[in-house]
């Protein structure tokens, strides 16, 4: 397909007359066209299409339909049907009333082209540019960020289900690609074990019996891999994706040595970030947060929160489920910097904040990263009054620390955490701490050489940490931080209206593209509400809660 220049981009006269007569109050699609005109020009996606070949369906129209899908919760087939059936969609797209539309499979091809050419963010960029042109979006000001989990479009599997389904998927692929070759490898027992989906299989009871079953699956998997990689086997069998997944999964899940095939113990498994969770989505990972586990991804949404402008989503970050929020902070700032939409104040929850992040945001991006930091760790080990770390006087130049009662540290050593973060360990001698009258409020160290121990970050970070711990106790800081709570409404709208809680696609790249479409849809819905004077929704309060508040 090629992208060829098109003529007029206006709305056909008959379409405009019929639509305005049928919808005198307008719809979202009608108001967007009348207010913003054509949203996406074909030229914005030109690099995804060659210069020669048969004419492609308008990529600008496909981009707009993709966004409307998420605004109305439609599948590809339903969206293609709406293009043919909905007059207001024809008005928005600038089509004749008798335009036949396109086959729904074109939308999938369009998404693949966007991902293949690195244009996943293009639709969001274009809408943000349009909103900036209206004077409703600028750099500086306040923004806020939060994340939510995204369920993969595959089932969450335990380890037994995972290995069984992975082997079954490989057998299914080989049975379709090379049935004659496979019939010489497998037996009737294999068909009985792997003929149906593993989720319909009733696993044997008892830990020992289950372990034997898992080891039997392991032996079968190695038998199949040996046959595939045997010298006489067709070489192309090794390139079958399901076979490659089987090979990787067996390395992760099994030991194989002179004693046979053994189920790996939990301590021998690869880290969750590197371990497959499903044979059908290789990017999905299993993670647990606050006691809830899910297989899939996380998405981080950043939005403006100025009181006299629409709240616009400015950045979307999608990661696998194992990536902690603290790892996303700098990526979000870099993304906002690339769009020239860095905030002056960025409100986030505690998961995004460390002393290092506060310093980096301030020095590299001139951002006041507004979020709570962790309390003094001594607090968790002492009941009642305790002497916090901030009560000690640190002489950074002399590499000494003086305690509130005048004792001087006996040891100062520069170290690094396993993550690579530089830290300093400071120790006080036990002979100084033992006779101290405040010992019970300071340390519980009883044996060995050392008394109270302090762990310090690099000088600038440590000073910022102490300062933030003091600030976040004040009413003024808490009032400033109240603005962060509003992002929960954005997460709720993205879940209820755009369905981002469960991805429609497999793979991280496609999931991210879907999240970008969802964020763009929310921006258009909010822009329409702002331009039409629709007030923001209020927090819902039950009658019982209202009665309790009144009392």
C-alpha cells in the first residue's frame, strides 16, 4: 500500500446537512469536527507507508477510528461497522453518507505499521499539539502521575498449568505445521495428556503426585526438543515460535543432569522480571502489589491539574508488571521533556519518590517532585520515643558524626547497595553507647563491637531527605499534596470508559499503543467537556457516609 495525496478534506455538503438536522444538539464526534476540524492528517503517518503501490486507506481516518474505539469501548469489527452505519462518525471523518467504509482487519494492519515505524505516540502528540494551539496546555504548572495494573489478554497460570500449556502449544503448532513428522515422535499417551487445554485438566491430588506429573511433562518436553534439534529433523522446525518458547521455558523451569529431569525449586527460578508467565504473551509478567497478584503490565498516566484548564493526559508509560513505580519516575520526566511539557511541580505518591529522584528532578529538569518519602527506619524498631537519624550532626568534610549526647562516630565507610546506590555506613562504638542514658531510645545493639549504626545517602540526597521528612509533617505541605488525589479519577475514567484495566492485545508494544489510544480518547472527551462548559464530576458519597459526616 502507498500513501497518496488526497483532495478536499472538508465534510460533504449532504453529510453535513443531514447530520446537523438529525443531531441538533450534536454528539462528541460532531462537536470535535466542528471545533477542531480534521484531527489527523495523512501526512503525519507518511513514513509508515511506501511511496509506491495501491492506495492505502486514509491513515488519518484509521487513527481517528482507533481513538474512537477506546472512547466507546468497541472492537475492531464494531468500529468498522460504526464507520458504515453512524452518520456522526461519517461527519467527523469527512465521508459521504454512502461511503462503504473498510474491512475491520485494516485496523490491525494499521496498528502494526505504527509499531513497526515507532509511531506509537503520534496520535497523542498530535492531540496535545492541537490543545496547546488552543492555549489550554503549556509547560510549567502542575502535573500528577499514578499507575494501575493492566491484565494481560491471557489467563494467569500457575507453574504446572504453565509448563503443561507451553508443551501443548508447541505440540499444536507442530501438528499443524509438520503433522507427518510429529506422528513419528509422539505416542497415544501424549495425545491423552496434551490433547485438551490444560485448564480443563484435573490435576492429581497430593504434592508428590503433582511433582511427578510436572517431571513427566518435563521429560516429554525434552524429548520433543531433542527430536526437533536432531540432525535429521527439518531445520525450519527450530524456528517455529512455539518451539522457541518451549526451549526457553524448559531452561527456566527444569534442571536436567545425570539424575534425570527435576522440577526447579523456587530459589532456583529466574527472577520474575525475566521469567515467562504465559506461552502466548512473552512480555507479560506476574507481579504482586499489596497482596493482589496479576499477570500482565502496568501503565503510568501523567496529567495536568491546573484549576482553570482542562486536565489533559500528557504522558503514557507502559511497563511489565514487575517494574516498580520508582523505576518509572525518570522515564516519565524524560518523556515530558521530549514533548516540552515538563511541569514546575509534579505530584506523585510515595512509590515514585526517593531522595535521589528529588535531587535529579530539581537539578536536571527544574521540577519540584512533590511526594512523601519514607519515615526514619529506626521508628519501626522502637516503641515510644526514639532518637531519629536527623538528630545526629554530620560533619561531611571531616567524615564524622556526633550523636545528640556528644559521642563521636568510630567508623565511616563508603559502600554500595546491591542496586548500585552509593551509601555511607557510620558506626558508634559500643563502649560509648552502653553507658549512655538515652540508649533505650537510640539502639538495641547488644553484642559485638558497634553500638548505633547510621546509613547515610550521598550528602545532597541525605540533606534533601531530612528536609522532606520535616516538610511533609506540616499542614502547608499536606495542602499542596492534596492535588495528587485527583489522578485517581483519571485512572477510574481510563478503566471505566476506555477499558485499560485489561489489554486487548498481546505484547508490550501493542499494549502500550492501546494505552496511548485510550489516553488520547480521554483527552478528546475532556476537551469536548471543557469547550462546552461541562463541569467536572464530583466525588460520589453514599447516603450513609454523608449521614456520618454530618453527624
